[in-house]
C-alpha cells in the first residue's frame, strides 16, 4: 500500500515538491507574448511591405543630431543612404517654396 501512495501523482508529471515546475510554462507564455507583440507592431506601422518581394517603399529617418538617413526598398533590394552636405549639393533650379504651418502640416507653392 505504501507504494501506491507515493506514485499517485504519476499522471501529472510534476510533483508538488518541485518549485521550478511552472518555469517552462512561463517561458512558453513569454514566447507567445513576444510573437503577438511583433505581429501587432507590424500591423500598426503597416510594415507588411517590408516582407513583400514586389513592394517598393521609402523611409526617411532623422536622428536627434539632425542627420538624415533614407532607406529605400525596391523589390528584394534595400539601399540605405546617409544624407550629408556633400551628397546634398549640386546644380539645379528652384521649383518653389515650402512652408510649415503651426499645426505641423506643410504647404508647397510652385514658382
């Protein structure tokens, strides 16, 4: 009879004396949470185009120190350029004037 009492919890796989028995479940829960968060972020920022092989998109990033980086994706090719004074100068003609309003919107007036 004493052997039957010891092995009564054999079906659960865990004994009540093991303090680490729930850690595996917490790890699995963390992985599910991370995958869900990534899917939500891709949907919120419309980043599904990054994974498409036929899409074309351009992202412009500006750092706090004023440096601008242009990330351009055409099909499978991704090109990142940092805009410096050397790459921004050249000959051209004035096309118009742009104004930024108080609410942050911009207006372009051609010449």
